[in-house]
């Protein structure tokens, strides 16, 4: 039975040869290129090939190249087909690495080629569908799954059999692991231990399987689910029984093994034929052919998932705390590429030289999550993570960090905590926490400093920091102003007096007139938006009757034309901001139309970001969208099917104005896309930056030209002055596909770039060498 196969060439990504640190240099990203940033310390499985050690993490994959002593981060960019690896295994007989994803998708890596096997992924069935364990024998893989045991031919790359209804009365069983000894196949299942002869032509029949129980020497645990780990070693089958110990099958009966874990909670049993390695939560037991057992513990061996014997002695270990760990004698080392500490993303703040990711949050009911993940920053190609475990002056009780902003007037950096208050951050050794004790900020539970809930931050042109304090106290202020001289001003909007409405705000965005646009909490009725004039102390409510397609507001963004784009629970609405927003003549929101329908109608718009070309990046639960300035033309649509996005659910989007990089936060981690919409702060003659330059033979991407006058006109000519291509920049960036107007590839030679703004007052030039 053949399965659908999609074969891709396994491409090499960046290779780092300095120590054991892997980092992604986003400044070197080509236009249209991607990078994925996920935690590399949360290792779930490990496999060794002749040249490499592959480590699967909860959100990614990397390998250690043994000869080069280097780490390489891998993703969909390299031909792999999915994210969220459950486990993996190398089969030396077929020289194949089998990768099983959490959704039962499979990749087979052989000779540098990744083949995607989708038969299990496409198989429809009720209940949970997952793969627990992989075992290989005679160029076949045995997949222990929630719906039975699947046999995969590693040479023909197809599913041969699925043994599912193996219960005592033919009912379905979950298979947790399998092993082969001689002519027999053994499985540990939700119905206990079973075995059958491989030569039996009818293994689909539950009557063909022998069942083991107390009469065969197994302890009566009253919990068949405690049988989950199996391995064949030294002509015996070994079974790890959680809470009891290790049992050995003699061929006729089960007996306690001569060795055991101190804590008999079994994570894995793996062997290379010469040594058996048993993994517990924080210990490793290795047994040789003489039956001698050696136990290994170490501070790096914590929260373990799997350990395998190495080819040359010792063990490779997957740790959920420390990534890939090597044990060799008394030496224990961790090998982990640099990355954020967690995959959690709630919001992102982008600056020209760094990205800050907030990992806390609150749920749909605005209850605190209690996340201690803190925040992480990416700068100079390295991630640094900060939390209560970082030491210094980081407040140990502060949780759920949800927003960040730098005050360009004072240079101070602020972080909002949904429960802890407001942090003024200048590194671990200089942190100020504002709460009820030293500011007018209010706790949702007066007197309890763990409920000072800050949801959003903004800075105006005078340097005042605006802080949304969602305290839900009757007739209390819900908006506070921290002036540059460190004085606080509370703002009580008196919106719907006698209610908690004015303290039930979520997000804040300032428009070009200094008005504060405040979204109501999405679970409040009525939801919508309140626009506030802090000078005249007036406000206006905008909701369904003012044209919003839905009153639940999830995101807001001010574009370069002064229009406020509102992301709702049912698509997008747009207000044209003006000084008469508080007058009765202020127009209602309009809804952009794309393909004769309201823009993204029916979708929750979780994030909107504006790039240098005034285009709209929109994040939904179904992927990432890039629309033209008016929202009427689709430029890009990205999902997990056509991009390395870790997940289709987009949580937040931020754009680096200096280089146009789009930082996308998903529910499964971060990705960065090199867009074409940057912002040029200052234009100088001969200031253009061209990448790549020279353009090598075989290059099929687009040449990025940055440093242009914002939204200026670009002309590309040959050395004789003949026009080859021209167009308008997206902000400060222009993309050239190295072709002329007729679609023909540019001939080798040197080309001139001329750029100017609309009135000709700013010009730039550059040269591009095409080889």
C-alpha cells in the first residue's frame, strides 16, 4: 500500500564553528528569507548517525556535527515538512533517520534527501492520534501509536500493516513501545504486555497475540498503562514497569532484572546491541553485556526524555532543561544552540538593534496565566532570556510580562506585567517596580501587589508614558500618565459613570493628534473603542453603530496616512483619524474590500503591523497575511504549508523599521521574515546598501536595495544608461528580481541604481554587479 510521498532536497543552513553556540544573524537575511527562533533546550528525543547527533526539541530540531564539533539548527527551510517533533530514530541497516511529528506526519531523511510520508497524517479517526515510540528491525520501522502498531517499510517508504484491535475481545488498544527478539514481536500496550510471531500471517487478529500477566511472572499492578518501555538486549526482552522496576523475559516467564533505577519511572530504554541504556527522570543506567550496571547522575541530567548509548562509549541524552547532553566517563557537557528560553509569545517590541519578546499573558477571560517565563531579547545574533531565575534585581514575584516600550525622549525601557505592575528596566542590576506601594497604579484586589494589572503601554511626543491599568474598580482611573520628570497623573475618563467600564481597557495606541485610542476588554459588554483627549478631558465611544464589523477589538495600528486600522473578531475596520474625532460629523469606520468581500471577514484579527511601505501585515488564527496599503490587494499569504511558520495561529507581529524584518510570534514560537518595507531615517548620497552584491550565477531570489528615500522611485540602468527596470520602493527598500521588463535575466555586467523621492530633494545611487 503506497503512501503519498513528497521528496525535498535537504539543504544546509548556517553552520557555526565557534564553540557550541548557534545564532542566527538576521541582518544577513536575504529578501524573502526566513529564520525560525525556538527554544533549543527543551529536548525530547535524540538519535545518532555516523556523522551527526540529531536532537528533537518541543519546537524544533538541531544536530551536532561530530567531525566539525559544531551545531546546526534545522527547520522547514532545510526541507523538513512540519514542526512539533514527537520522537525520532536512526536505522543503520537502511541508513535512514525517521522523524515522527506530534500530528503523526513523518519525514524520512536518507542520503541528504527528506521524504515526507503523509499516510498516517491523512488517516481520519476519532480521538487522539499520536506516535509514542519508534523501533526498527530488518529495515522496517515499528511505530507505537495511540491507535495500534504501524509497520513501515523503510526501503519502499510505505505502510505495510497496522495492528489496532488487539484487546482481549478485539477492542482497540494504544501501543506505547515495541521490540523484536528472534522471530517474535513484543508490544507494551494499554492492555498490558503482548507478543506474537512475526511469521504469523494474521497478526491483525487479536487471537494471534499472546498476553502476559501475573501467571507469567509480571507483578499485578492493576494498571496496564504502567507498561510503556521495552528493549531487546543480550538475547532478552526488558520491560520497564513504572512504579515497580525492570523485568526480564527468560523465554517462558518474566523475572525481576538484576538492575533498576533508583526512581522506577521509565522515560526510555535504548540499546546499540552492546550496551543497554535506561533513562529515568534524573538518572541514567547503563548495562554492558556482562550484566554490569553503572549509574550516572549530574546537575545537567535533569528532566530527562531519552538517552542512547554513543558509538564510542558514553551516552547522548535529551533533557527538557538542558537540551543535548553528552556523558563520557565523568565528563558531562551540554550542547545547545542559542535561542529563546521558551516558545511562549504574547507580544513583541521591535527596535532597530534588538527585539524584545514578552512571554506572559492572560486568557480570554482576562485571568492571569501565572507565567514566570519572563522575557527574552535578541541582539547581535544572540538571545538573552530574563526571568526570576536570572538573579540580580529581577522581581521574583512578577509574572505575566505582556508589553514593552522604549521612551525615545528619556531612553528608559518599560515592561508591563499583568499582575506585577510596571517595570522600568535598565538591566538586571537596575530595575524599578511601580505598583500600589510607590505609584497611583491600582490593584484589582486592593492591597494585594500581585494584581496590579498593566495591559498596554504607549509614549507620546513629549515623553510621557501612558499606562493602561486594568483594575476593574468602580469609578477609579484606568489610565495613568508617567511624565519624564517621574511624576504620575491619573486619568479618570468617567466613561459610563457608575460602572467599571473606564477601568476595563486593554490596548492603547496614540494617533497623530495625540488622542489615546483605548480598546475595551474583548469580554466586556459593550466592547469597542474609547478615544480620549487628555488635554480637554473628553472622550468618545466607537462601536458597532460607528461601523466596526465587530465590537470585540483585538488589535489596533496607526498607518502612515493617519488611518487607524482596527482588528476585530470579524475582520478589519478602518477609521480616518482627524482633529474632529469628537464631533458628530466624524465619519464611521469603513471596511476594506478584498475580492468583493469585507477584508478577512469571519476571522479574528489578533495583530496588525504597518511596514515602511504602509502595507498591512495581519495575523489571524489561520496564518499571516500581507495586504497592500489600502487592503485591497493581497501581496503574501503565509501558513505552515508554504513557509517555516511554527504555527498558523499568529499571536503578534512587529516590524524592524531599519531593515524591514517582520518578527512573527505564533503559539509555537517565533519566526522572522525579511520583508521589503523598511524606513530610512536619513538619506545620504551613495548611501544605498545592496544585498547580495555581487549577484552570483544561479541566484534565484531578489536583490534587496535599502537606504532609499522612503517610498521613492527607483531606476536601474546598464552602464550605457539604458533603462532595465524601475518601480516604487516599499518604504526604504526596493526588491529587484534581476530581470528586465520583458522578464529576461539581466546579462552579466555592472548596473546602476538611481533613487529619488517625489520632489527630487533626496537622491541616492549604487552599483550592482551581476555575474
